């Protein structure tokens, strides 16, 4: 799937008064995802959404940064460190940094987020893509380019999750093309502590329950007592992995 819809929202106050109370009725931990276009705006948004009913805040630093000519915060270690440290100076609330797969040096950026005080990183987001209607010769998306998500990006996302897992001390949340329980398990074996599911939920609104039940079945089949026991447990040749890791750096 490709999209170019921006980040539609009715604002912080609407979410505080209408959205969060509705989701707080459930026992599942509530994670709020926010976006902003300056470091100070991010810090202000975190301060407003750091509510007792919220377990953590995901800061989507894959979005355009007005302080860097529109380049996403997470495209460089410096801007990543700047925005996360700005937030951290004003709040000790649990913080997840959502990174972008469009950067070439994702591990350096993830390390910058960790050094700045992020409690976890989310790796990653959509990949920049484009499509053209050959009959009209016009871009299919109004913004010319947009975000590619779904199974097509899964192998790339999985590789980035594994690279970040090997480098960081904080948890890595994996996402990108997860459409079934096997995909989620694959990400956890690569090092993801938890996963996010997006595009698949548009196709099947009940996919989350199917994934959860599928993970439970996998654990039963393999006599695994705790889901956390599969995190990072991919069987690889360490010497070979280290060589590839250095090459990718």
C-alpha cells in the first residue's frame, strides 16, 4: 500500500477528551503516538499527553522537521539526538522514538535516540515510494511521492530491526509488513520486543487477535513458556553476522 495522507488529527485536546478516555476502558497498555514539526513542539505535545492512563508516548520523528528544511528528524543522528534530548529535558515520561527506514545509517540514528534518553525505538515506518499512471502520465499520489507499507517492505524492516537489536541496550519495537503470526514471530526472533501492525489491519480488522492466537499456538507447539524467550533467538553464525554487521555500518 502507498499513502500520502499526512497525519490526520483533530488535535491534542480532542485526543485528551475524546480518544484517550475511550481506549482507557481496556486493560491493554495505551501507547499514544504524536507528531510535530519542531523539537519544542514535540516537547510540548509530550507534556500534554503524559497522562496517568497512558503507558508510553511514541514520538514519530519520521515526520518533516521545519528546523532542517523539511528533512525528517530521524534522517540524521544529530537531529535525532536534538529532538529526543529536548523532550527528555522537559519530561521523564516513557518515550519511544519512531525511526525511518529511509535513512542509510539507521543504527547510528537508533544509537543517537538511545543516547538522548529514548526508552525504546520503533523500527521503522513507511519507505518513500512513487507510482505513475501510464495513461495520464501523472503521479498516482497527489503528493507525487508517499509512504510504501505492507509485505513488500518486510525483509528490509526485518533486517533493520535485527541491526538495531544487536547495537542497542533499549528495546526495539518492530514494524513493517507484518500480516500474520509467523511475521510477528520472525520479527521477535530478529530482536523485536514487540511489534506494530498497520496495513494488514486495513485488509482484516480482526488481524490482531489472529496474530495473538497464532503466537500462542506457536509457543504451545514449541513448548515455550514465555513469549519473551524468543526475542533475539535467531540461530546465526556469529562470526559471519559480525562481518555483515560491520559491512552494513
